[in-house]
C-alpha cells in the first residue's frame, strides 16, 4: 500500500488527478486546494462547475481547519458526507454558489494515509462521466475516464464498491437534514 500512496502522492503534489478506491466507491481525486487540478476533474467528468464536488479529510483535526461547526454525525459508522455552510481553505471552484461544500471524514486506510501525507483534503467524486451511472467496480469505469486520469491506484481493483455515502445538510442551527 505504501508504494501506491507514494505514487499517488507524487501526482497530487504536481497538480495531477488520480483514480482511486475510497470507503464508498471508486473516485476521481486531486488536491482539494489546487484550483487547476479541480478544473481538470470537471473536464474529465464533463461536469459544470455549478455542481460542487465532495472532498475527503483524514480526521477531525483536518476537518476543524476547514469548518467551524461540526455535528456529531460527521463521525457516523456509515460513511457520511456533510454539506457545510462556511468552508475555508478549499479551492473556490469546489464550493457551491452559496459557499458550501460537501466533506467526509474517510474511514479508508489508503485514503487516510494519502491525505495525511499530502497535508490537504482530496477531492472524491464518482469515477464516471456526469449523468452516467457510477461504476460498481473498477472494470465498469469507462476507458474515457481512465485515459484522462494521471494515475490509477493499483489497489482493490477486484472489489465491488456500491455504497455511496449518505449526505446530510448542516443547517444554521447546527441540526442536520438527510438529503440522501
């Protein structure tokens, strides 16, 4: 696993994109603080920038650097992405028009180590062209996606990955509302 972390880390540090397994599905990622790298992902997915992308953090400490209010649901056993209202430190083209962003504390050991090594959150968006079905396994990822990624992580390529995170909206009063 360390070899794959090192290879992916080198690509991320140089503004590249990766295709990688997460705690939910296969994702396309980059350094979430690099606007040029984020733009590459929008182009790969053929997605408009008005549809914000999710980011992963390694732990509570990293989340606290980005968000002020953190609800207890951020630590659910089930992977949970929370849409936070006031976010700082992420690339502006990752944010929705209202300044919000979806962020999840990852439970995946590869993702955690990669994020900690990078020192920044990473983007995690499904490995598909916008509007198409999300692939449930590596073999279902389109060649168009694979051909446009800078590095494909060589881990867990034989696993079925079909468990997208639940998505919660953090309301101004600190409560959450389930969106998915």
